[in-house]
C-alpha cells in the first residue's frame, strides 16, 4: 500500500514536470520583445471532486533598450513587450510583468487578432491571470502595429491615385524609410498648404500608428472631404521613422540604443541615419517655402490625449495662439480630449519641433500629438483605447487641421468675419493674442444689436449646420464652453448660388471670429 502511494505521487510530480516542460516562451518574430523570464511556481489545484488544473506562475522581465551611446544620461526604457507562450491550453497562467507599467494589455491566439484582457484578468499593473483556451498565445503591451502591417499598408497606399511613393533613406540596419506624398496634382500646388506628418520614432508607441493609419486612409480615400484635402494641401507622410526599432521590438530607441526623438541637435557624427534622412527631406520640401504644419505622432503612458504645446516664453504669443487653436479644434471634435488634458513645454532644439522653429519660427505649427495606451480622460471606468476609437480620433485631428487652414471650402464652408469689408458697429480687436480666434484679429461689437451681414457668393444646394466660433482665453486651461464651435442654426440651401447670413450682437463687447457651414451627408 505504501509503495503504491509513493508511485502515485511520483507519477503526479513527473506529470506536472512534463506538462510544464511543454510551455515555451519566445519573442523571435516581428515586434517581439522579452527579457529574462522564470517559472516561480507550478502546482496542481483541485477544482472539483474529480478534476484539477495546473497553475503556473511566471515572472517576466520586459527587455530594456540598449544603452544610449549618444546621450548616456538617458535611461533605457523597457516599456514594450510582445512574446509568445506555447503549451498553455487549459492551464491557469499567472504572469507578473516587471519594468513596464500598462494595465490590461492584449493577447491573441493567432498573432493577428488581439483582445484586451478583462479587468478581472489584469486588475493591477503588470499582473495577468487567465486560463487560455488555445495552446499558443501572444501577449503584448498594446495592440501591435507591426513592421509587416506597415509594409502591407504602404503597398496599398502607394498603389492609389494621387499618391507618390519614395524611399528617403535607410535605417542603421538597412530598412527603408518610406514617404508618401499625397495631393491632387490636377490642381496647381503653388498655393496649397504643406503638411508633414511622421510617426513611430518611439517603437513602443503602437497606438499612434493605428491613429495615423486612420488619418492616411481618410486622406487617400474617395470621400468628398478627402478630395478637398488633396485639392488644397500637399501631405508628406512618413508612417515609420524608426523601422529597426519597431521590427526589433524596442521601446524608445533604435537597434543601436539611440532615442532619435531627441537626436535633432546632435553633431553630424552622432546624428543617426534616420534623422539625417528626415532632415534632408525636410530641407528639400521646404526649399521654396516653409511647411504650414508638422505633426509628430506619439503615444504616452498618461491616460489622456494631449498636444505638447510650446509656451509663449519659448516662442511667441502668436505661435502659442496658433497651437492652442489646433488643440481647441481637436477638442471640439472628440469626447476623448479635454482642455485640462493639454500639455505645455518650452521648445527645444533636440526635438524636430525645435529644429523647425530655429528655421521657420512662427511660419510652421510644429507640434507633438499623443494618444494613450489604456483609457481616455483619466477615467478607468470610461472608454478604453482601441483601434476603433483611435480611428475616430484620427478623423477629429483631420477636421481640426481642415478648419485651422480652411482646407474644405465645399463641405465645410469657413468664413473669417474679421475679413468682412463692412462691419458697422463692430471694431477689430487690438488685444493681441490673449484670446483664441482665427487669423490675426476678430470683431468686437460697440453696441447691442450691431449687425453683421455675410455673403457667400456660391453655396451648393443642400442641408447645412451653421456654427459660430466662441472666442475664449488663450490659456493653459479654459472652460469647456469656449474656444469651440457652437451650433447656431440649421440651413436649407434650396438651389446652388449665393447665401446670405445675418447676425446681431447680443450686447456691447460681443466677440465674433468665424462661422462654419458643415454640409450634412
């Protein structure tokens, strides 16, 4: 009897060891990354009178980037992880992930379709507890946006009409740095706005790529809005400026350990080939005139959307106002971004924004946009970040850009009221840039019931919503009901032709900047 019990115990132990030996952990794939990992515990847990489950506990170290040879003061990051576990079906797996900070990361059974872990499966930072239903599972810091996906999308985008594709340089490991130039060349480019957008200097920031993908999909589409964008602007878009970092699963550096986001003021001998390629291309496309806008697309660990707005002290009051206008317009078009989420910093030459400022000053609105990884509005019980709502956010940014630069005169008819020739009872503000308004000035009524009359020479037949811009303070934080479009009326234009809009001041000191007529689809 004693011998039989010993034999049963040995069989149980060897069975447990055998089952554990079937679990393999690896990261040898596109965007894969993992550091040291170890099994801390394996135990059979009885789940019923006749059943039990093998429970495995692992400690996973996310991998640190290489030491930065250019700036040794920068501490390497280990934010990103993306690894594969094989042999986990039917086992209860506890993971304790070190060095990273995200909660509720993503998993996939095929390496293509990813889902967030549920709250009960990942209640705390770095912890995962789940019984997997497939033998192989991929676990990732966020929904991966892989080098392969970018290559597939580039192949699609460059096949489209109105898109020019070019390789502007190579990375340290010889990967292509690819740029799309998107515009409608049937219209003269001379007067078009010049807009530059690039992303993924930091490889771990995959939400920014889902966001940018949606923007590119819209810019290159056949929608009425996209056609107007291409008619009135030239877009220079580099989706990946750090292809080695993305493919290799690094967090904030290239494969060499350099953070190219802050490599813009380094001596030539210490400037990475990726940054050299970007500088040369920027100099080429701005040879005749500056960019109007440069968007530097990122993601941040803070649970909110933000623009990094450069202070007036480091730039000018006018430049601060233009950045705040772009930010305010974006707030206007999404529930995921609020005035309190705005971020401020001094412009610095080590960033692309500082490099642009030193060359073009106020002429180019150069700014960083950040998406979160987790949830929006610092509200854990609210909306969590997904590829679907990042797509919505992409549209919001495009609408804001369109309004700021008046890019869609057909579907989003914009009128700057300060440009009116007859404004009896109104004067142009001389308060400088302490308020947020379009252009270089706005109107202030001198008395109650001062009249405004706007004539739009040609407005197509259709239904429109008319919005008035609510002028507010040029400040780091402002009330939610100012610095935004306020719906004023519904308009029916019965036939193509002239449209006249009339308005009266609600009192002395009433402020008027612009109106926007948005055509209903």
